[in-house]
C-alpha cells in the first residue's frame, strides 16, 4: 500500500511555524496561589469548578495548565485581544498581580483525569476518507487515478479545491447528476475526509492529448501559471493542479467557463481564447508531469507529535504554549477553528492552522482529548 499523506499543504506550513524546540519563556514574578484561590472561588467556579474542570462542553480545563500560558491568556482577555464578554468584564476588574495569582492557583491544581476514548483510530480523516472514497473507485480509480477518458484523476489534487468541488456537486452547483446522486448522503466532514484521502495519493500521468500542440500552448499557459503553478503544479491548497490531468476533462472543464462554470477570473480569461488556443494549452498541461503533495505525517498521532514540539506535556512549565492532552474536545475544536479563522490572535497558530479542514481539526481534538492529562 502506498504511504498516505494526510494533507498537501497542511503541515508543510505547520512545521515551518514551529522550530525544532521552542525556548522557554522567562519565569513570572513570584505569585500568591492562595490569593488566586480566593479569586477563583469567587469569580471562576461557575464555569471552571472548584477543581479547575470545565463544567460544560467547550469550557476548558484549567487545572494543571502552564502558569505562563494561563497568565498570558488572562492578559489577552483583559486587553481585548481575545473575545469573550464575561472574561473581558471579569479581568477588567483585576490587577496584573491578581492575574498572576489566579494563574498560579490553577496551574498548581492536580490535572483533570481525561475520559478515555474507546477507539482513537476512528478519528483519522485519512481512514474515514478511504472508506468514503470506495464509492468513487469505479470512475476515479481506487487510488484516485482514473483510466476513463473524460474523467478527471483526483490523486494528489489540492485538498481545499477537492472539498470545494465535491461540495459543488453535492449541492448541485455543478451539473452532473451521477456525482450529485453519489454524494447526497455525505456530510461535510465525510466530504473533507474523502478529499484528504484523494489528495494523499500519488498522481499518475494520464495519456497525452490527441489534439493541440503542447509547444504552442506553453506561452498561453503563462497567465494560468499565476494560480495553477509552474508547469501546472499548484502550490495553493484551494487551486487545482493541472499537470498530467486527463486532456478530455481539461478541455470540457475549460470550455465550461464560457457557459456553466462560475469563476470570475477563469470566465474573463477563457472569454479571450479561441478553441485552438484552448486545445494547445490543454495539450501543454496534459503533457506535464504531475507531482504529489509534500510528504507530511501519515496519521493523526504523527500530526500531534509535531504539535507536541510546543505543547509537549513534559516540557518545562515556563513555556507559554498550553498543554493539550486531556483537554475538553469541544474547546480544542473551538480554539483551533478560532486560530484558523484568525479570530484569536497568534500569527504562528494562524499560519499553522489556516490550511486545516474541519475534519483535521476534529481528528486532532479527538486525539488530544483522549490522552491522559499530566
């Protein structure tokens, strides 16, 4: 079995944002945990309990969390860099010493024992996608490399583009009855997992076009290269690769922008091309060698291992990154989505999580929530 790749761009960006081993932050000034307990019992227990455990889904566990992280988080609420009305109001009435004391109190509580998950493997988007992709094998091939003229290969295709394309068929925005029918019962996470599975497969070059002139088409591809990458190999998770794709499919898809397909840029560009121009450009891209995504970890556990470079439970407690193992799953999902959608301030976390689909976030949150807290 070919080695799967979890997602094309997801971790090539993520690893760039995380160095081999982050340096610990300087120690906080001396804090009074007993004074922090008084504040916690007065202001925090309604949501975080007396033991630092979130009392409802999506409320984080604070017990045993790193003191530096807790202090920084409280400061962000106080300064308005994190949006939560109740926490903003509460911290407004606290001095910096109060915030330090509160952080010290929660950091010294015993970590909350996590609820063990019955089967961590169920959360792997790759495995879920492989099961869902079986319905597509007849036309697109088991590994996403179709052998049917006029049918596109999906192997190695950019994942965000595949999600968008699949959803367009799923919603009926692309007019192909068979595709809409086969996907009608799939939910969004299943569609994302299917896209990740196909994106992880190694693409095989299709037959070269029986029409057009690749050499004549190369100059015409210059405009296309700005979005679709050099020689048709896209580096943008939302833009499809064209290299080595089926020529008949590329021809139909390109001409469809004259009539049914909607994309302002493509519609403008294709409107200025004649049929012969399109044939030559298609022949050029069909003749190019496709390339798979950058290799990244093959499972949720491997993805988490990279996150642990900053979030590892055994790292020094003065680090500013939070512990994640044993944390509430719903809170982790909410936080990761907030970083991805740039609703929570952290340039590093935004760069890392921006390519994450909801399927990856659900998978990663499930894995961490199922680990014992330390």
